[in-house]
C-alpha cells in the first residue's frame, strides 16, 4: 500500500513539473504589422502583449492592447487609433485557441504547429487557424507566427479618400519568449 501511495504521489509531482502555465517574459514580445500600399507603407510595432500557454491543455491566449502599437509617424498612429481601430471603443485584440499538435515540452526542440481558435478585433470575432513554430529551449518556450488579416473581415472601414493608402490585407508577425509562470 505504501508503494502505491508513493508511486501515485511521484506521478502527480512529476506531471505537475511538466504540465504548467507559461507566460510571456517581460519585454520579449514583438508584434509587428505591415501594410504595403502604392502611396505609403504602414509599419507599426507593439512590444507588449499578454500571452499565456497551458502546456497540459494546449490552450493559448493572447491579448494585445491596440494603443500600444507605435508608428514612425504620429499622425498615422492617431488615425490608426481614432479612425480605423477605434481603440477607445475596442481597446484589445484577443486570440483564444488551442495548439493542434501534441508537443513534448520536456524535450528541447522546434515544432511546426497550427493553432485553431477565435480572434476578436474591432468588435468582430472570427474563427482562425494560424501556422507557426513553437521552440522549447531550456526553461523557455519561443513562439513565432506570421499571418494575414483582411481588414474588411473585422469591419474596419477605410474612407474612400484613403483607400490607396491602406492595403486590404495586413501582414502580422508575432515573436515571443514564454517562461514558466511562478505565483508570487
């Protein structure tokens, strides 16, 4: 009986070590979007997001504060927040999904993955599947994905005067390093 209790406790302790919550390390996340257009390219970066990965359930959640996108041109940033994304009304972009592939997080290595879930942007929620890479490196997990967002899919209105300034499809890149979450 003692051996069974010990084996059960050992199993739960080891399982707890390898199935845990990871969160984005401070200052390691970069979200970049790029819109190519005939008149002027739009390029912005956001160096902060809340990212949480549960390695046990494969759940992945990302919340990006829209006003944290920084542009080379202050007027462009103002138009982005006030006229297009309406960041006062819709302050965040949220993705909640699940990694489709099974990953052994106890072993270092790179894994090509797809993540299926829902993205909410500008008050519209859409089903999406994103391709990316998850790399386990020591205690950290690195995320890397590139995808496209069709502006019209999220009811982002572009005034006819500026149609040539903003692409219909925007390229988005997300790179982040996650670390084990430690309750403080």
